[in-house]
C-alpha cells in the first residue's frame, strides 16, 4: 500500500441527500465514494449529472451498491434477475463506475448448491464483462446459504471468471467470528473491493446489529488492523472504503461525520502499518506524553476560594489576558475570568515534541485553534476537540525550548500555600454531547495516541450513562468520557454534561480533612451508602466513620481501591475531586457515580430552595 492510501466512503454513511453527501466526502479528503442505490433513487440528479458532480469535486465513483438476491432456484426468477442487472449496468455506465456489489442472497429461493451458484455468478459476470464491468460478490453475515467469506470465495473460485471477484466487508466477517488470516491466501487480483466498519461487541440479531450499530474504525471493539493486514498481504490494491450503518451518523452533520470517518481510516492504516503491512499515512507518530500540563477552567468569582481551600496557591497572573495560574504539587489549574459559566475550557498535555504533535493533529483534520498572542508570549499549538475544548501541546519549565515555556506568560505573584497533599492531575472527566461521543473517543485516541482503558455503563438517576476512558501507555494522561444515552425532557434534570478534574493525593482522608477545615464545599454522601459499603467490605469502624464524616466514596476491585472525595458542583457543571489509588486499581469510580450524581443533584436543589 502506498504512503497515501486511496480512501472512499459509502454515501449511506452520511446524513442528508446525495447532494449533501458528495461535497462532504470531498471536503473531508476522500478520494472516492460508493454510491448507495437508495441515495441515487431519491436524488433528482440523473446518473450522468452525479458523475459530473463527482468529477468536479475530485471524487471517483468506486462502487455502485447493492444488487441483492441474484441467485435463485427458480429459472424464471433468475432470468428476471439478469434482466434487472442489465438495467443496473446502464446506470453504472452513466455513473462512470465499473464495479457493482452483489450480495449473497437472503431470499427463500437462494441457491444452496455451490456449483449452481457458481454457474449463475458466471452468467452474470459474462454479461458484465461484455460491457467492461465487474462483479464484486459479498457474503452477507445473514445470507441464507452464503454467509462467510470462505464460502463466497469458494463460489467465486468455481465460477472462474475474470470479471468476478470478492468484496470483503469487515463487519460481515468479524461479526460472525471468522478468522480473517486465510484471506492472505486469496489471490490479490480476486479482491475487487474492501468495505470497513467497526462495531461494539453485542449479543443480538446480526442484521439489527449491522443496520444500527456499526461504527467507524477505532470506535468499536473489532480488531480492524488484524483484519486489514491479511487483506493487504494478499495484494489488495483498491481503496480503503467505509460502509457504516449507524442511526446517529445518519442524523449528524455530514461534513463533520465525513471528517471523523476520514480520520478513522488514516488511523487504521497507521495501526495496520505497525503490524508490518502498508505504510504509515499519518507520517508522524504521536509523540510521547509526560502528563497533564494544565487544565484551564472558565470561571466566575466562586472558583478561587474553592481552589484556595483545596490547598492551591495563585502563583501567576497572565501578562495580557484575565487568566490566573493556580498550583499545588504537579497540578496546575488556569482560571480564566473572561466570562461565561464554570467549565473546562482547555486541556494541555506535556508532549515530547509539541510541533510534531500539532502537525499530526492537523494531518488528522483536527481544527486549528486561532489564538491571539501577545509580545514575548509562548507560541503554543492548539486544536479544538469535538466538544469544543481546546487542546494544547506543551513543554513546561526546563523541558521547554526557548520561547515555548508557557509559564513565562505569567507574572509571578509570590503567593504560596501549605497545600493539602495534591501531587498532580490524575485525570479529567468530560461529558460529551450524545451525537459526538464516539467521535471524541476516536479524536483523543488518534490525535494524542491514547488507547482505550475502560468502558462501562451505569444507571444514573436520570438515565443510562455510557463511559469510556483513554490513556497513554505510561498512564500519565487519562481522560474519562461519558455520555447520557437517552436524556430527554427536563423533569428534575441532573447536572448538564458534568465535567471534573480529579486531583491525585496520597492520603485522601488527610487531604479531605484539611480541605474541609479550610472551608472547601465537600459533597455529603448519604448514610445508606456507608451501610451498604460496610456490608460489602467489612471496613473497620474507625475507617467507616471517617468515610461517612468526610463523604469518601470507595470503589474496590481485586487489584486495589479507588478512593475519592468530591466538591459540590461549581457554577452548575464542574466539580473537583481528590482521588487516591490503592494498589493496582485502574478505574475511575464509575461504580459510585450514581451515588455521587444523586448527591450533586440533591445539593443543587437545596441551594435553589434557599435562593427561592
């Protein structure tokens, strides 16, 4: 595979009409498209006009699809299907594409005898060849008799026609648990087309799974690099093309979804290259990360007293902007007083090579964040994450090159604080808009080189919440992403899209006592939680009493424990947490999240009653 693989996307992946989908695909950087027949049927554009529009956009039409239920045990029905195919060939010629996708049949009259099936495929290929066209035969995972790629290859091999080859679809192959390794033994010139899709592992009807839950590569649980490697090893030379059926994507902005889709293919090619097949199309690997440089919070006057109570000192004032730097140990929080509600405005990571990280982000279509920079201020590269959060690439202090140490943008205040034992930032929690949860996970994975760490779902007071964490290899940068799956209506709403910063402490009890003594608004947890905790873990009476007194949440696994104390929600959306990891515990407190969320809501309602 060349350094820049050809990429394509099926129009079914994107929302809108064909007139919306084609420019979105071109703008995102795709080389070609698969035209999904229902999109063409619903369009007022004649096939010839679609061809011209694609040419103007720089898009090739690589596939017309799908042609269903070709084979039949009824000779008259099969003859009718051949006549139907001739009409599709007319459309293909007008579109200017030479390959049509023919699916294995799911009809009751589908052919079971492989020799008869091969004979019928050969007959179709003869008609296609007479018009300079090709047939790409695909095994549907729910095909009546042909539902695996090896079965489809057997039929194509027996048909033995140069105009007949295979279409391999990762979903149909991996959803059935088939091993793709043997694909490497299929002659490359018989691999006519490749369709790629990821998906979560689900126990459900495979047709419903396919129609509603496919994802772009890197967003699901399939081993797509392990699938793509033998395809490339076989000599496949066509485009990497996406065919993703997803209810959310089909309602999303087609331009944004197309960018996400193209990013997923570049990342897949890179991951496959790591297995020895193909070349890295991103060119620059994600530089090593050394931790969280800072988290910036937009804030009002309520945040500073809380930071002070948590042991932070205001160590610097920005030279040109209304931004304060607060520090404790290795934790840095910037407070931006430009206005607006309290929210996570920016994340900054310590990167071994910030310019290379920025170039990689740009190559992966991350929007560059325009910034106003004053004289002698650090030139920091930044891009925008899917939820609007700014993402900075930094090197701090002695690690920074000349002119790139962002801490020099702040005038020291000379203020110090005793601290309460915070040593750094453990992770940042970001709730995502429903439509962009999978996009966000892929963004952070590809742009920063993070990997999935944990996934889960929990029943929150106002609906199911899905969670996904991503981390770097050394676990120095952690992000915990959440999304409310079916949030509807406004009855007693919970905190809207909550965000938080988890601060590392070595002794959560000592830190919480010091914070409370200084006036930090720690979150009260109900006694019922501690009665249940006592029943489950049989903690000592003194420890349980301390937990109850300070509002400690305790999540325990075989590997260790995760202890946390949270503040109340600040400004309606953001809270801070003191967290202690015990042993090898690698979680994020999601077991206790429903308790914490209910407590936050209860406190918010109490404040509203007081104001009323």
